[in-house]
């Protein structure tokens, strides 16, 4: 990832960038549609998203 972050970037914007490093939008939507039938896959996705939110807050100093 580019280490030069725009200080105007929001936590949500950076979180999305980080999530996209592992999941495409299509993959994300598929996981969400199947969250009741593929619980382990959903839990892995959810944990990744939570980790991305934490990283975004840390990297933006918020």
C-alpha cells in the first residue's frame, strides 16, 4: 500500500482500500449473501473487516 496517505482521507475510505486488498466487491457481496450457509467464510471476512477498521484508525491517527 502507498505509505503516503492523504490526511483528508476518511477512516471509511481507507478501510475500504484495505478490505479491497483481500476481497473484491463481488467476493464481498457473495460472502454477505451466503453468511448463513458459509459461516466460517463469513467470520473470516468479518474479522478482516474489523482488522482493516483498526488499521485505518491507526494509520490516520484518529
